[in-house]
C-alpha cells in the first residue's frame, strides 16, 4: 500500500470537499498525509485517520518570495522519501507541490477545479501564473478537470497533453448527506447564494436584483447569503458593505457554516450569478441534490448543473437584468411547480454528479500510478 499526500490551500477545503476521498483511501489500506495551512479543521483531518503537516500558503497573494518559500517547504517534505503519490487541489498546490514532488520522484495527480481569472486577465500576475501552470502541469502523471471547457483550454495552450487528462463531475456530492428537503409553503419565496463573498461570484448582481425585485414583491421574497466574508482577495466584499446591505433590508447574511444543508433546506431556489471561471460549484451540486431549482449563469462550470427550463434557469453573464428575469420566473411558479423542478435537479445530480463517481476515479488513478 502507498503513503499518499493530499494537498490544498486550506484544511477547511480538504475536510469539507475531500473528506470521503480521504476515508476511501484509508479504507483501501493507504496511509494518508494532508498538507495544508493549519486551521481549526486540521485536527478534524487527523480524526479521520490522516496525518497533518502544516505549510504556509499565501492563497490570493502575489508575493514571489512567499511562493518560493511555499515551494521550498513542499520540497523539504517530499525529500524525506516517505511518500509515493501526491493528490493536489487548489491552484498554488497544483503548481508548487507538483514541481517539488516530481523533483523527488513522486507520482502526481492534480485537480483543476476552475481557473478563476487566470485566462480572463492579461496582467503580469495572470501571465506569470500561466507560465507556471505550463511548466508544472506538463510534469503531472494525471490531471482531472471539472469541466470540458478547462480541459480544452489547457490542451489548446499546450499546458498538458490529452492522454493524461480526464473529466470529473465536479467534486461530486454526498447523496446520503444532501437529501431532498422541500421548503415550507408559507407564501414566501426564499433565494440562497452560497459562496465566498466575492464580486466575481456575482454578489453585486444578486444584490441589485434583490433590490429591484423587492420593490415589486416586498416581503413575499427573501434573499440570503452564506459564505466567508472579507476574504484575502481583490474581489472580496467587505464587512462594511455587507452590513449596509443588511441594514437596507435587501439581504440576510448567514455567515459561514459547516452544516449548509440546514440553510439549503429552508430555501426555494439556489442562485449563483458567477462570472468567475468555476470548476463546478459545490453549492449548486448540493442544492440540486436537495431538490432545489437552480438559477445560475451560462458560464463555464455553472451551466453544467442546469438544463434550462427543466431544473432551473440560465442567465447571461454580468447581466443584472437577465438575472432578474430568471428569478422572476421562479417567483411566479407555484410552490408545487418549484418542488417538481427541484426533483429534476435531484435526478440530474444523482445521475451525473454522485461523489462516488469521483472517488472511484481517484482510486483507479492511484492504482494506475502504483502499477
């Protein structure tokens, strides 16, 4: 059996998005070591049976000295000769952990979970990141992509070769945890957006749409936000901005939560008007699994979760007016029509995005590396 590293830029990510993958690898007899910055979830990873190693990663920063230190730290860990295979998640891990692992003769399996603004911006930071991706990803033994657009883009820019790539259905969703939970029929339509509070995720368009729709429907509609606020990102919503929206009565901010299913259950519709280059948004998968209609953008990664007019609606990117039109459709449906649309979401997620599909592909990739 192998000693497998699983690496990401937060322990929170590994615990919330890769918990069952870790458990499955341990169940197969492998030893698992999680490498991520230490936070309150690091001990939870150890409770799963994984060893944890703390590493400093400047998630959204562009300081080259900090990134060089991250690379050196990865190199020192892998130089010990204790590890066989590295599973990387999140951008800087895909780059620096890959380079350090390959110099020490380890097998590498990467996951490209969306490209953010990497191929949208033309600033020096984006250009340097693309060069680093090109240098590092050519060395990977396997690269999983969460949508076909990203895989096509990597091949087009010669960042990798087709033979080492494979498509995953996002990060999948735990269908046993996220079960169908219809909202109550009380005459109020509740919309929920779950994401990091970034303008790139369409938060501004969501607020503008809420402001306009509440002029028409008043207290018959409610808008909720859930996710980390004031994160280290140029696109971040500030605490002051959020407080002003709440005070205005436009939106209710729920903070962050480890039990998002409780809030999803109360909602009538999940919304994500993102223009960020997504993988496949976890919030949309979880909401769909719980039987909720989805309104999202016709954007990379997002569109994969919606069959328009069947389990939800697609709106135009960066268009508040288009978002308002689609949200208004949800409002005008009867409660039973929204439930019927949500059942179609559950069926789509079950057929296409079951987490077990993802885990089995990882198990097969690990077996192939060991062979």
